[in-house]
C-alpha cells in the first residue's frame, strides 16, 4: 500500500491533471489497482508508461534529465499529446479519434490555456488548445501565441466557437444576471485555475466594471474543468460559476449567456504537415462528430479545421 501512488502523486510526476490520470486508467492506457473505492498506481507501471511514451512526457520516476522532448517529426507509434484548456467538444474528439484510429490515439492533459501554450513551447506536446482573451486588442489567442513563440513558425487553427456565461442552479434562485452580480455579498462562486481562459475572461470583466476579486466569496475555490465547476454548483458548494453552455446543460444547470469566444488549436508547422494531424482534422470534419457537438449545445463550427493565423 505504501509503495503505490495515488492519482494525485502520479499526476504530479507526469505534470498533468489528476483528471487526466483517471481518464488514462479508464481507457486502459495506465494500469491501476482498485482498493475499495480508491485507485492506486504501481510506480513500475508508471515508469513503463513513461518509457513506452518516451518523447511525449518531460518527466521520469527517478531524478534523470535525459528524456527527449517531442520531436519535430511525430512518431507514428506514439499517441498525440494534447495540452491546454478543457472543453467538452475536445473530450468527444478524443473519443472519436481513438475509436477511428486505434493506432493514432490522442491523450489530453487539461491544464489551462496558458499552461497549454507553455507546454507546447517547451516541446512537451504537439497540440495546445486555448481561448485566451487579450485585453489590449480584444482578440483571442493570436496575441498570446505571437508573444510566447517569437521567431517560431506556428499555426492557429479554428476548432469551435462557443458561448461562455454563468452557470447557476435550476430556477436561478438568487436571480443572478450578469458580471455585476459578483459584487453581491450573498453570492458564492467557484472559479477556474490561474491561466485558464475562463478565468482570464472573468478577470477582464471584473476589471471593466471595477470589482475587486479579493472581495468575492469563493474566488480562490478553483476547479480545473468546466465539468468540475458545474458539479460544484450542482452540489450546492457555490451559487455560480463561469463556464460554457454545454457543461451547464450536461449538469442540469441554468445558463446565462454572456460572451462568445474562439477555442483554437495551436501547433507547429511540422505537426500540421503530419499524417496524425490529417487524421485528427478528418475526424473533426466528419458528419458524425459535428452532429455530436451540435447535440451538446452552445457551439458553432464555422471554419472548423481551418488555419486562422500563420505565426512567424
């Protein structure tokens, strides 16, 4: 028992979210032992996973620093590592892709938009997913990519356009309507982690209307996914959370739309030219995938899979 790792410890070693560890165990990609209602991971199994995915993870069980970063030519035998912001449509893309191309799987690590871009910058992923609003220009994603990847050749590719807003309990018992309600003393919120695009959006609007975030009850209570934030509201831990319409629908919450944003994929030129990106793009553009995303609600798929910016 003492030698086995908790999901949190395994996530810390791999530098990913504990929720990604649970997904990897669920998909059978990482062996785990069930002890009652808990799961534990053998360090040897984790080491074998790291070795089999060498080049995908910037980590080791032991204190070594000889792991290769993601190479410019994606290995056909290794899954694609996605890192960045959580989105329900991305969850379904992973499932569709893994069912359609069993040999070309994709593993997501939901760490937030900014962290996702930094992982891509350091060669720890092939794709980053982000929805970062730039305060100065009012544009999404492109200004951040230009600042982080100066002198590098990257592509910003449209995935989905989605609706962000306030997720509240059914019937909206506290009559929450817009950003100004965060100033109310009878309101408790649940937030997203630092670097998450949803938190950037919230902070932008709080600044616009002059609300000090330190005065908001629950501002420091964070979740790493839209599902997590919606679940906290559903359990009564908070009155409101900023999130996407599809997450509110999935958890049976009421949704107040406030903003439309671009969720984009960022990748290097070498990956855009690879067979693996071709497989991902074909899956995105398939009728069955688009139908599934339409059912989720709150999405537009105009320009999906198209290059919206070439960054040099």
